C-alpha cells in the first residue's frame, strides 16, 4: 500500500526536503517535487533525490505552446523522475508533441520514458469557479472527463484529477489509464485550501492509482507517526 503514496515536498530548502525523505522514506512510495522546491533549489534537487534511491514525481505542470513544452520535456527527462505532468488545457497537440519529445529523449539517453500525466482541473477549484470565472459551461465532472479523454488521445499515460471525478475518467478512458489524485486528506486532517478532497481510503475505493499527500504529513509535528497512521487507515 505504501507504494501508492506520493509525499509532496512543498518546502523551500534542500535540507528540509531531505529531512522529510529521511523520516518518511520507509512509509511512502515516492516524493513530489513541485514549483516551490524546484524554484528555490533548482533541477539538481531531482537528481539528488533520485541518486538516493527515491522515486520522484516532477510536478511542474507545463502549459505553453507545443514547441516550448516539448523542449521543456526534453530538458527534464534526464533528471530521472519517474513521472511528470502538463496541463491538459494546453490542448491535444501540445500534449502529443510533449509525449513524443519525452520518448525520443529517453531513447537517446537509454533510459525508461517517464510517465506523462495531464492535469485536468485543479483540486483547489470548485464547480462555481470553473463556471463563473473560467466560463466553462460543462459540469465539472464532464469537463474532467473530456480533458482526460483528450490526454488519452494525445498518448499520455494518465491524468491528475480529484478522486471525485474518477468514475467519469474510468468510464471515458478505461481501467489501464493512470489516475493520480491530489487533494487527499485523511479523516483526521484539515482540508486547507483544497476544494474537492477525499480521504485516502475513498480515493482507493474509487480507483486511484496514486495518492498525493502533503501537509497532513509534512506539516505534522510528528511526520513519521502521521505516515504510520495514514498507512493504518489505508490497510484497515
């Protein structure tokens, strides 16, 4: 069960990140490097983590014109992350070109191609915001399902989406399409700024492949005990 847990290293320094890896490494399957840590420390952080034996999900959510995201993919493939992502809202060509570029670069380096995911609708966003601020007329579930299908058609391996939308994604993309779910909050944790949240057990029961957990573990006064409690909740 621990292999399904990805811890978000949303901290500012290399020292903080490695301290969390040392504490949580035996209880989780991978670690997520996002914009906060990447911007503060740089790309070398990914390679350093990989060199320790840690699996890394590089969460930079590329969203630009197709050529730019393809070149960015080429740049990060060699860092050794097992998974990275783009925004599905960038469109099919952007995603397809990025997938092709990542595969080609991995083949040149003689390494496995990282899994490529499309971010559907951020878990901090509500249906009201999607409709009122972004002008999306479809329901949130329909929008996520449509973007997931676009990711599949573009050759991506899966999506990042709230656990609440998993049934729509599975109905559209099948059971072999990866679903990574952020917004995971154990029953004993605060929701913080996430809107569409689920407990770890709910997410797994709905069919999530990976669970991204951040502050319930990393902001805990006792991260190791929080991780043990999370595993107990999942296995129970």
